[in-house]
């Protein structure tokens, strides 16, 4: 069935948790092993995982799903000794590129495929095309390092101006208005963004565009379009800068804030109270997501401008990108086995302690059914 896709400018719950052939998830940006899972997650019993195939699975892409992938790979490899999964967190853009070159079994991405990427995939997916399989969601936290400020509230307009170099000092009047009781220092703001093509950047800028269109003039994209600021590679790179640099602020997955003990911004969304970046609050926003396409492609459209009580709007759904047909015979059994585990109740349950939001049960069921049809 031919898929009908909506323009990427629309709020697609991007994220290619594409765990194809060589599990080397690299969708959000190049990342090292810092800020990792740290062994979190309950190990799966061998009996809970049906092992199929053998050899090495190569995959790459999203760094947003790196900590989740670490746990999934550890649990799966512990049960399936004949399969080696190699996932590289090179970033969503790089992961998709590598997949479209036929070098990996699947890709991890925090943005759904563009129509032109689907067209290119037909050269790799013989007789089929690439599809988006959501695997996990979660909040994109805005972490900061402001001495003496333990609690900080910002809204979309103020964030847009900070990241577009229009607000440059922490004692700016706009920030004071949102934080009347805080002792804001006379300190220069050091805004950090991703240097690599990133699904996290894509989702963050979709929020800015949807919630503060008059303040954020740039179109959402994986490549950073804002003025000024400083750049670092991967979620681990920008979170490390926030940890080290006084006056810093940046955006990254909640798991990096949790592991790095970095305070995060509460968002004034227009609801009765500012909303904290938590998995529960992100789940409330993700619950409003709608299908963004038809057929076996399961990409989602998020509401980044939600004002629902307790709903945290800067969220992402990260995907695994895989061929619906035309997968390589030598990697298909292991790919299906691994992705089935990832979308299982046990695979999803391992993630909440890491700062991720598990898929809604009905979505996870759709993913498992689609994985079973891969050929």
C-alpha cells in the first residue's frame, strides 16, 4: 500500500528507533558512552526473549535512544549468545544516511522519514520501502547551570529568544517576570545547541515553532538554524557543556539530565501550573499523538503546543527505521527477534527508570504486529 505522508514541517513524532541489521543506533547525534544507562533496567530472563538468527547486527542513529539501546542490547545479548548487536549513536541524520546506503539493518531516528528518504529506501528495500516503528518516547529536558538558582520557569517565547540570541543575560526582565522569587545573577547566557544533524533538535525546534511562532522565525529541522550560541556533538556533548559551564543552557533527553544531576526548566505552557520534565508528564502529551501516515508506517504526529494540565510538550518519539520488505536474509531473523523484544512488555518496562516514557500498550501492540510481517 502506498503511504501518504504529511510534510515534515508538521509535528511528526520523529525518531527512527530503527534497529535494523546492525544495531548501531545513531539517530540523534554522535555520542560516546557517557551519560549512559549505568546498568539501569531489570535484566530480562532468557525465557522472555525468543532468539532467532545469529551473527552481527549493525545499526546506528539516534543518540536520544542510546541509553535505552544500551539496556535492550545488554538484555538481549545476555539471552541470545549467538547474536552480537552493534549500535552506534551517530545521530538521527547520520543513521538514516547509513541505512539508505545499505550498511545497516536498521536505523534509529527521532524524526520520521521524509518522503524523499522513503523514495530512496526503495533501492535498499527490494520490493518494499522503509517504515517508521516507534519504540519509546520521552521528554526533551532543558537543562541549565545558573549558580544559586535551583528552580527555573521559562515559557516558549523566552526559550525561543534565548536560543536565538535575543535574550543574552540571566537577569533579563523576561526571565525575572517568570521567576519573581529567584535570585537571578548578572551572568551571560551560554546557549548550547547540537552541532550534528539531530532528531532532538528537530523536535525541540518544532516545539518552539508551534508554541512561539512569533518569536521563533526558523523552520524546524535536524540542523540547527538559530542565531549565535555554541555547538557540541551529541546529547552527551551538550549535556556535558551544561554541567561544566556556568550560565549554560541546552536541550537533551531527560536521561542525560538525570544521570548528570543537571537541574531542568519547568515550562509555563499556559496551564494552571508550570510543568516539569518527567516521564509521566511527557506521557500525557504523547497520549494526544495521532497517526501521521497510513499502512504499516507508524509515525506519529505530536501536539507540541498542548496546554493540557500536567502535559510536558517538548517530547519526542524515537523510531527504529527498517525495510517492510526486502530485508537481507542473513539479518532478518535477528532483526525481527530483537525488535519484538524491544516492543514487548518487558522491553518497554526496562525504560522508565532511565527517564523514558514507554509506548502506550495499543501502540506497542501495533509495532509487534508490524515487526512480525517484516520480510
